[in-house]
């Protein structure tokens, strides 16, 4: 049981091999919390840009992380109140540990800051929350990880979802800031916030990535115009304690019946595409993001995003599409054979037209999208129990995913 003491769960100060982190949810505006997510590829990690020779650099970058508080969804103690503490790991190595918040139970406050010296920004930071126990092993309550880069800017008191065994266990509030620090001997006299380069606000990336970049940009820029409060960003912890690890992301019971009484679509569509599909492969994504000018920090997030599950159902002559994505559930009604308007995550208006072409073992759903900021085509080709998604940008670059029927 999760509440059982975890053998060896005192999180000793030892290095961990770099793990892959997974973005598993981002709720924004009318996007609902996803019911299931799939793990991304262990080997897919965004590559770093070539380093500028030290002699040519006039500034270093300094990162400061502050852990404010946590709100746990439940108690991890069999009896009594919890004394939670937090551990900060940089690329798998512990660098800071707070004092236990005695008697704080599910609502600890720490307000502890850790500064990473100039020029030593980690690839990612992991925060783990534990319950201190004087009678047996400490109990892991949940964790989260944040990818780091020089162009990530600042996040003030951002709620981050804590997870354990792929389940949300609470919220952690953190602040992160990256500042440019003048190098010794340089003529620069100021220390300033790192420039927020690589924003994708005026790009058309397609899929859920427009929504991911939009929410990310709003948080970094302090944009209050997006509507509604800034909700939690859930990032699966990069270094779960071995004792706390469980199965990979589990698929909830979300499958829809492939038959739909209200559907008046062609029978080939009902048989071929309606139902639930789970992503099993992603290809060409990093090359696509580089070609469309996305910065390293945003690429890290996109490359680490949990793979989605797709639901297709029908209502009349409309295909109803739900993308259970890494940032929440995204909804789209797709009428066949006529133009309709759709907005991406940045609220850019796109004119779309969808068409279905049947084949001997399935068919292909094609959606062409175009707007002031660009155009792209989405193709979802079904062959038996396999669905292949291919997105082709107006510039010719592509990325895609493969799905299997659930």
C-alpha cells in the first residue's frame, strides 16, 4: 500500500542517473484535466544548442529556485500528523533539503531558496516531498521536475502538481528565476532577468503544442489576459525513488463504443476511426521544432511531454475529437466537407476543412488549416488497428505519431 513505510526511502545524498521527465498535464482556460497519459520515449531528449566559446560570452546565467509551500491531497501517515520536508535534486544529485515542517500535516510551508552559481544551470530540477518519521522509514509523498535552460525566464509562485506512481498527490508552489550576471572583467555593469527568447506566440506548430507554448508564454510573461487563474502545471518527477515506482501511465476506462447511434456519418468512418487510440511512438518532433524556430527550453518541454490518448466519437455528421494530451483535454468538433473556424492555443484563428477518404482496411482523415500566421495539414491514416498521424507545416517540415486502438 502507498501508506506503508518505503524501504530505503530516506532519500540518501547520492547521485541518480539522468531520468526522463514527462509533462503530464496543463490545465488552462477551458481545457480539463486529462484522465490518462502515456509515457514519452526514454531516449527522446531535446539536444542542447552549441555552446558559445567562454571568451566570447559577456554574461553568465544564474538560476534561483524557491520552494514556498505544498498542499497534499491526503495524509501519508497511518496515524498522527505529518512532518513534511522537501528535497531539491539537480540532474539527479541532491543539493538542498529543507527542515521538516513539524506538525504541518498536509499544508507545509518552507520558503527555502537555492541558488545555482553562475554558469551552472542544471538540465532539470527535481523536487521531492517526504514525510519525516521517527519510528520507521520516511515516506515519499510525491515529486515534480522542471526542465531548465538559459532562456526560461521567471515563474513566480507557480503551482506544480506533485505525482507518485503516476497519480497526482498534491500541489507544490515554487518560484524560479534566471538572471544574467556580468562576468568578471566584462564591461557590463547590470544584472537583469534573462531574456525570454524562443517564444512561439506567432508560430503555428499544430497539435497540442500551440496550447502548450501559449500557456508557457503566458506564465513566463505574466500575461493576465488569457482568462481564468493560472492553474497547476503537472510535471512527472524525473527521479522517483525506486521504492515508489510503479507501472507506467495507466489508461483509465475512457474507451468509447465504436458504434454511435446518433452518427449519420459514412459507415466506413464509424468502423475505421471512432473509438480510443493510444500513442505508442512519436517521430520527427525535435527537427520540426528546430525548423520552426522554437527555443531550447520550449523544445525540452515538448520533447518530454507525455504521449496522448485520442477519442473519436460522432454526433450527426460531426466527428467529435478529444485529445487527452499532456496539457489537458483538448476538444474539437470536426464537420466533414465544409469550412469551419478553429483557434489554436494562442487564439490565432484558422480556417479549416476536413475530408475523409475510405480505404480497404481503414481510411484517412485530412484536415487543412490556414491563417494569418501560417498553414499546415494534418493526416490521420487508419490501417486496421493502427493510426498514423502526420502533420506537415506550410514550410514542408513534418512530425508525427503512431497510435494503437485501445
